[in-house]
């Protein structure tokens, strides 16, 4: 499994908040019900569920399971949980999903109970263009019928206070991107799609459903498309175009936000048992990038 995103580590006030922060592992179980998979299949306008009871789950579709639902009183002003087992004790923090990796020894089977053990893999304070950043990598190990089926790492970036990041004041909801890659999947994520995605993944962050908040508090021109949705769209490419090949390893990185009603295109190129993937808009060629190894 590859390492987390690189950067320059510096002494920082952020480091003082996590010097003694070392949460232990947490184990949860989930029956892997079929209904969430059927629901996301409908959100993506697929002709039917991508998997039924007993079928293998497509890569990363386990994100519909093992969900955490904190009490309403435990949510912060941004809708994100104020406290949580793997949330670092940083004041005024803002959270960004940066990317991750996954090794799939065997796909999880839908409808069969599974166990997930989550642990803190690493914590690093780095300095970026927008100031000090705290990189937190969470490791999750999934078992089914007593066997480890897949191991996943997710990289979450926290920053404290306001950011100097620049975003467009308005988005062009008419510009349609083009791609030359042989695998292509266009989409125009509407606010309704983002609302349904938030519900399916227990994501209460207001940047995905509260447009006034996005503009006034976060400085975005509109609702932000979920990073996990961009990763899932990239993984749809090998599933649709190389269904006879199984994804063994995958990695993805989320580089720049996409906003509601923007046209996007997920595209990919197969290369001798691997494939390189990306998501583009008319504004940028690589809002997200990824790679897979096909078994």
C-alpha cells in the first residue's frame, strides 16, 4: 500500500494539540444490507443494483456501510461531528478528504455480516499553500467469515481557522469538458444528487447541502461535490469497461473541488493490467486522480 501524500513537516502550533493524542482501535460489525447498494445504483441512474445478496461489492461501495451517526447535539456549526474517536482535538478545524488507498484480497460479499477494525495509522503536521495542515490517516481492516478481505487507508486533512484557498466566484454550468481517454463517464451532479449522496453516506457536512453556508462561511461558489463520489465515479470506469477484470489495488487523490451543476467527466486509460483515472471539468483537467491494478 502506498504512503500518504507527501509534504514538508514543520514545527507548528497544530502539533501541540496532537502530541499526546493516540486513540485506540475501534471494531464495528455490519450486516451489509442490500438496500444501500440498490439506492446508490438508482442515484447513478444504473438499470439495476450493481450487486444483490451474495454478490461481490464493487470497489469502495463498502462506504455505504459501517456508518457513524452521532447525536444531533454532537454536531458542530459546520454539520461535521464536533467530537469523535478519530477527530483530532484541533480548535476551529476544517476537514478535507484528501485521498486514500485500498488493497482488495477478496471482495466483500453483500448480505453477509462483516467486521471492520479502524485504527489511527499516522498523524503528521505539514505546511501547505494555505497554511499549516494536519494529515490524519485512518486504517480500516475488513473481515468476513473470519478472513481479511480488504485493507483501506483514508487520508483526511484538517486545517485550523480560515483558509487562503482561492475558488471561482461563480461556476459555469454550461461548459462541457471533453476527454480523449478510451474510458469515459460524464455526469452533472445536481443539488438533489448531492443530497441523496449525503444521506446514503451519513455525511452531515453543510458544504454538500447548504448553499448560503458554502458561500458565506467557506468561500465556495456553491455546493461542493463529495470527494468520495468522485472516487466512486473513477472506480465505475473499470467496472463498466473491464467487467471481467477484478480491481486488486487502488489509490486516489482529491486535488480540487467540483461544485453542483458543473459538468464533469471521469475518464481512464487501461495500461497492461493497470489503469490511470481522473475526473475533469472545463476548469481543470485533474480534480481527482486515481490508479488501479487489475487482477
